[in-house]
C-alpha cells in the first residue's frame, strides 16, 4: 500500500516538472475558491429575489469557478491540447450544473415566499 501512495505522489509531483504547474498551488486555488463560489451563488440568488442586477455576482461566480483552470492555462507549459478540451468540457458542464442549481434555488425560494 505504501508503494502505491509513493507512486501516486511521484506521478502527481512529476506533473509540475512536465507542465510547469505546481499541483499544490492548483489544488489550493481549486479548494480555496469553493467558499467564494458558494457565496457568489448565494449573492446571485439573493439579488435575483430582490430583483436587483445579477451581473456582478454571476461574473464573480464564474471567476471563482474557473480560477484554478485559469492558473493551469496561464502558467502551464507544454500542456497537451486534449487537456484544454477537457478543461473546456468541465467548465461547460460546471456552468450547466450551476445554472440548474440556481434555477432550483430560485424556484424553491419563490415557492416558500408564496
């Protein structure tokens, strides 16, 4: 079991040598953005409910959602093209999923307000 852990660690840290991306920084950005993304979604739903502009909270949510991938695309070197495609697919799926979640929350709040 210890050999497997060491093998995964070596592979994980080897990515930084091949692609110029520090996996610790990537992971920190990815995990660190989660609470800010969640707060942005709550802000968006709240603004929608108050019939205020949702542009700024939506932009904020998008920035926090793609922040780790932006780091990959900006700092990465020799990243294969299929990785960019995979990242774009993940962003598209995440956007679709988030839109569904926001619609659900808005619908739920509208029902509880009546």
